[in-house]
C-alpha cells in the first residue's frame, strides 16, 4: 500500500536542552486510510499533528513523504485580513488551482459547511463557530493527499459536524489519508483504520480489538448481489458488522458518516449490488 507519510524514529523537543515531548516515534499513514490519535491533555498530540503537517521539523529522525497537506489547527487564527471566500481562494492558488477553480471550490465548500451566507464578511467579524466552519472548509479546497485535523469538530453545530464526518469519509475513499484528534470517543468510532495513543513521550498503536465500537447511530444497508459476488473492499473496510439474511440478502452496518461512501461503492461495483433498504439503528 502507498504511504502518504511516514515518521521514522522521530523526536521533538523545544530548545537544545529542552525536555523531549516525543521520542523515537514511528508511524505510517497509508493512502486512503483514517487514523485516530488519542492521549491525555499535554501528552504531545498536537505536537505530533504539527510534525505530520510539516509545520514543525523533527529534532531527530526523518519525516518521509511530500503529500499535498491541509491542516485544521486546534485554535484557528480567525482575525485574518481576508473574507472567507478570499482566504479560500488564496489557499487554493497556493496549492496550484486556477483562479476560477479556486473560486468554484471555495464557494462549494463554504456552502457545504453552512458558511456561504457570510462568505464575503471580514473574518475578524465572524463568531467562533462561523470561523471554525471557515477553518474546516479551507482544508478541503485543494483535495489534499493528507488531511490533519486537530479538534476540528469543536465549535461546529450539529449539521456541520455531520458534514465534516461525511467529507472525511469521501476524502479517504478518494485515496487521501486523514489523521485526527477529537475529545469525543464516539467521533468516527469504528471507522478508523488505525488508532494511536500518545503517552510518556511515545506513540503506541492500539490493537484493533481495543478500538471503540460506535454506540451512536449506524446505517444498516440491506443489499442483494449476483451469485458468488463479493462485497467491495471499500465496504468491508468501513463496516461495523456484516451479516446474511434470507434469500441471499447481505446486511451491512456502517457508521452513518460513511453511509454515502458505502452506498456509492456498492452501486459502482461491477456487477452492481441492488440496495433493498437503508435504515438507521441506535446503539450498535
């Protein structure tokens, strides 16, 4: 599997004699995967994300890979001398988009996160919640190969939080790598391909069976396929559970945030799967 980024024995400290925040960290971010980072406050999660986003350089070790990267920091600098649409167009141009392409993408992403109504309002006049919508919208403008999210859901309303989860699922389905920190253990629970814990200056990968199982709503999709057909790998990757019903019906439970991606994968398969029903169930 191709890797968007890899850390090889990376350490980070501030100052030649400062204490080590992180030491001897090895971490792979394969393309097309979702990675969750956990840990108590002050353990170095944000430092790790800044290293992944290449905003900080390691004090030792190597960061391998040069993906197009977008980053949503824990604290977004809202008082920038731009309007939201101007800021997104500026970032799009930096990433190589044409003026027209950047403008189109900016408008689409601001609308998608509910920020279209204040697209031309000076950013210094926006509320904290509105600023956060701009922060997440800017991360998707140039279709990044690596998306780094540091508490990106904090401050968003319910609709925008759900939209961000859907956008993350779409980005990984398109081959991008996404790594995120969030204080809510239910955030994208069961959807991550890997979970890492930052503790005592190190980063440890948790075994898959330790991962949190979502206790929120799941989409349950019932499908029927051709004789001998196998479910697409994209579907199996994202499924919380897969079962069989009567007359060859397959029953697939996935996090609601990934339901659109799963349905698209089923319908795009060759031969396509016939979707018989989709419903939401609580507390799987």
